[in-house]
C-alpha cells in the first residue's frame, strides 16, 4: 500500500509558496490539508539571490529566490515546533549541495519529532548546481540512496522538467529507494526589460510556475507514471478542481498547489470541497480508483 494513503485528502501545499504555514493560519483551515510542505531548507543558512526575485509573466510567475533560508538547525528549533502542532501532516523539504550532506541531514531529521515525510528537492533551477542531481539518472540514484541509508522516514524526490527524459530520472530515484516522486519543479525561464536591455530578475534566469506550466507538468507526470511503480505527486499550475482531476487521471496520486496560493489562498480548500462531487461525476468514491486512468 502506498504510504500516500495516510495523507488525506491528497491535496498538499507546495514548498516555497506557503511560507511556514503560520502565515496562513487565519486564512484557511490548515487541518483540512493532506499535508503542508514548508519552504526548502538547506544544511547551512543561505541568503538567497539578488533582488528583484519575482516577476509576473503571462499566465504565470518567474522567481529566483535562491533557496533563501536560515538553515536546518534554525528550522528544527524555531519552525518545526509550530508545524508539528498542526492537525495535519508535515513534509519537510530539503536540498543538499553534495552527497556528503545526506548523512548529516538524515541524522538531524530522523531524530526530530513531528515530521511525517521528507521531500528531497534535487531540482531548484535558481542556485548553482541546483539541478545536477535531477539531470542524470545515476547521480539522482546516488543521492537518493545516500539519503535513504540515513533516513527511515518516507522519502519523496522532487524532479525537474529541465531534463531530456524525466522518466529516466524518476527510475533513478526509484532505484535509489525513493517512496515517491513529485513533479514538477519550475521551468527555467527569462523575463526581459527591452528598454533597459536588462533581465527583470536580479539573478537573470528564474523558475516559471503557474498556469503556463500545467501542460508541461501533465506531460511529465504521465511519463513518470508510465516509467516507475512508485507514486507520483503532481505539481504545476493547479488552482481548480478541474486542474486537480486532470492530474489524477494522468497519473498523480496526490497534488500540490503552489503559485495559486499567492493569488487565491483558498484554492486548496476549494479543491478539497469540490473533490467528492468530481469523483461522483466519474462514478467513483476515491482518487485511488482513477489514478492513471487517462486513455492515451
């Protein structure tokens, strides 16, 4: 049985779009979420990239935050106690700069109370080397295996669309011991101020998210679903029940809502409210009955 069946409803918040949840406690009922995924943390603090860090684009947003965070120790001491007190599952998102960090991360996370799963972000396009582990199946397998050896918590690996064959990368994650993969992270893009002949982001390139990337995300989810046996968590342009259902029938066992949280903080609640009727329309009672049922 997939470990994701304990994360009900299968509607999560995507890392980097929901803060540390406390910012949203007076906006939505956090206990109704299947899981909260706070922003990605690294072993050591990171200052992030130069501003401007975000810019609106047609049907989406380009960001170059650069994994700005206070480091894992600060997260465990200052952020996790609040998160652990929520009546929902907590999936901690982490990123490593080399395989050697996996053992240190694993030890710290394994001994912390209140963590239900770990999402290993190997796909951030906004930091140097941020997609190295997501661009090569063997490297992906190696980093996942190293993390798996130091961690017994469920392990999800977040993959990048900026690769030649995401199905092969997912196979690497599966071989390394991942319990699931999530797809996709942002698509590498560029916004330009032609009058000043400058990039609109301080770091130049950034990650595109929002409705514009949904067709890419759906394609990736389908390719992964056909390539591996572990479950897929779909991410990319999800803001309505129709978006969510598209991901479920394409092959996602759960979904993460990301950019929509910025312009419609109630998006997750609206999807959860509409889910029973959408399932009934297909004559089923659970998401599990329709996963991957797309005729393609």
